[in-house]
């Protein structure tokens, strides 16, 4: 707690001072704190959203701003089990690891940040014992209601010690899309090393920094997302805690992710070709040098101008516009660009937890997807651009009344 509330500008991996500001997105509210109807007359807390580069280890990161307990509170609105493409991705992952590592009833799979059991359910189906670790109380409860053993707590070295004392060891340890959200990276990695069985496999997925830089994905910068990771940095982190990477896969999820496979340092597993391939890719992009971070902030400003130009032009033409989706990245995009309900009167989301609430800061209302059929907008701005194919397929019928789709990232464009 004291460590996570500390306000120093030093690298959360190597502790060097942070001097290089990569991008300044101004002030933004916490992206997942969707505003309720009854709170509309209240104010919101805005925090600086600045992305720093550690010149020593090259970890790209936010400064800490508030303890994670305040982010993952009881009201945390995100439940994983909604996007079809995401569940298909999870199912393929389970099939892959069960086959590759010969997992069965005598093994145990432990997942950190297991959400509502979206992933572990597929291991359970195959008779493999599981344990989920999930910090958000209502989400952990939803998992238990589905029959998925889940402990409600934050993961770190202390939690790992307790699990060890209870005899829990992970033959497969999964930490998907959580590393970026961890305030104390070293404590978290120390916990992973503790709970991993001697010949166990750790798999970690995270959005790839290379894609963020290359494809201008600045809306994935938000306060809950402390670190923006490359293989280069993750190998340094694991190395500090007696772990080593032996394979890497490149995934299309979240606009381009890495799935890193790691084991204990003394595990004799050979390095797979995927590891060398991603190392080469990162080196070619200069991710290990200052030069690799180039003109990112200029492209961010360009996107803001282009999105405003587009929405203002649509407004002047009298066309009706709405959004699709209310992901965390919408909070960053819309607040940074200054897009309020005058330019985007509402958005829709399939998650019932989000419907009836408002995007933080800009206060754009979130409605049920049926509103699109009722109001027949002329343009639909797809906010979770990583799901563009899925969403345009779902809304294909909207083309019949002449609706067209707009995306803002990597550049603002109207889809054909
Ligand atoms: Zn560093």
C-alpha cells in the first residue's frame, strides 16, 4: 500500500529516474469508472495521463497515480464473457496448451486475474483442476457462481507465499492481460516464480508495445494500464526473478499482442524459433534504443485533429452519429479529443452492466445495441477498433439504411 501510493518518478522495473516524456494526453478520469445516472450532478476526479520512457531498461510506463484498490473496486464494470471473438481466442489457447504440455486431471491450472472464469471454464470442461485469482469482488463472485474455484485477492509475492503454504503449485500458470495492470511489477513477477511448479509453464499475454507505437494505439493508454510492454522488457523482468522465456507467439488480439511462454531458469526446455523471431523484430524497430520511439506524440495530436474534423463535418451536414462499444479505450480517446455528446450523442454496448451508464468525463450515454436499429444513425464510430470485423459483421444490416462505419485508430477513416 505505501509503495503503491508513493509519488516518485522512477521506473517501476529498474528504479532509474524517468526523464523522457513520450506523450501527454492531458487530464483524464479513470477509464472504467462508468458514471451512473444518479451521479450525473457530481464531479469526477481527473488525473494526468502521461506516458514515460525509462532510458535505462526501456519500460514505457505511466507514473503511479492512485492505489489499485480504488480502480478494481466492487463496482468494477468489466466482465470478460461478452465478445465472441475473445472467447474463441480463449478456447483455441486452451486446446493449444493442453495438447502441447500434456495437461490432465493430475495437474493444476492457476490463472491470475481470472475475471468471471471466461478462460478457466474451458480447462474445467476437460477435467483439469483450476484456481482463479481475481481482485474484484463482484467478478470473483460471478466466477464462483459458475462453479469456478476463485480466490478474491490481489496477486503478488505475499499471495504466492500463502498459496504455497496451502499446497498450491501451478503446472500451468496463466497471466493474460494483467501484467500491464500491475503496479508493482517486481513483486508480481516474484510471486509468479514462487507459485510456478518446478517444471511448470507460465504464459503471459500482453498488448505489444511495438503495435502501440506503429499503429498509433494511444487510446490504449489509460490509468489502469501502468506498463506498455515489449519482449525486450519482459525478458529483463523475468530474468530478475529466476524465470526465462522459451517461446513467443504473436497474436492479433487487442490490436497485436504477444504470448510469452516462460519457465524456471534451470528448466532444460529448449528455446523455440518464435523467441528469436520477435527479438529480431523488436531490435529492427529500435525498441531497445531511444530512436525507436520517434514521432509518436506528433501522430497522437494528428489523430485528435482528424477525428474532430470528421465529427464536426458530419454534424454540420446534419448527419446522425453514434458510437459502438464503451471500452476503457473510449474514455481516453473521447476525453483526449474533447468529443462530448454534442458530437457523439450516445454509444451502445452489449454488456448490460454498462447500459444506462455514461462514459467518464465526457458523459456520453451508453445504451443497448437495439438503439441503433431504432434510431438508424448515418455513421457509427467503432470505439473498440480491435473488434472492427466482428462489429461490422453484426451490424451489417445497418448498411441497408445507408449507415457507414468510422474508426479512429490507427488513423481516422470511414470504412467502405
Ligand atoms: Zn527502467
